[in-house]
C-alpha cells in the first residue's frame, strides 16, 4: 500500500507508527525541514521537501499517481481542502482524508462528499476509522 501525506507536523509524526508496516510505503510532503528529518527515521518513510506545496509536480513526485491513500494533514485548512480535492478528483486516489480545524469548513466539505476529520482527543483513531470505513475516500 502506498500512502502519501501532505503536511509534516506532530500529527503526522504521531500517525506514522500506526500506518507503517510490512508492504506499506509512506511519503511525507512538507516544507518543514526539521520535521521531515525527524519522520525520515521511520522505516519505510520517504520525505520530500516542498517549496510550493500546492504544485501538482510535488504531488506527482511524491507518488500520487500510485497512491492508495492520501492524507491532507497540514496546519492550513485551505491547503488541505485544495490538495484533498486534487487527490480525489484529479488523481482519483481511492482513499482521501482531509484534516480541518474549522468546524464550519468541516460541515461544509463533509456535505460536499469529502472525508473530513477535525481536532479531537481521538484524532489518530479518527484517521484510522476513516481509512477503514470509507472505501472511496
């Protein structure tokens, strides 16, 4: 399984041990060099430093054409919405999960068919459930 994660932060670092496993390749796209260096130490994780994260070239270099799962996990709701929509509608990634902090945006984009998770104490479980429950992200 190939997983592409947009955004490198504490949430991403927390998800990696849960997602990693035999046969799982994870690529993390981000602009935070320190965070990328930290997550690169996980087995099976490849990192890609991005200067302009919304460029489709970075998504393609990260392997979106072959991704089974796309997680939009950056700290910027609007970037997450945009790249999640690109992953879902342009690249047809089977499972797309978008992290949004704004409750208003969560309601709006859930209503538009995007698989959205928000901040919660069980965020990691929310991601896992979204990946397990939604066959077409």
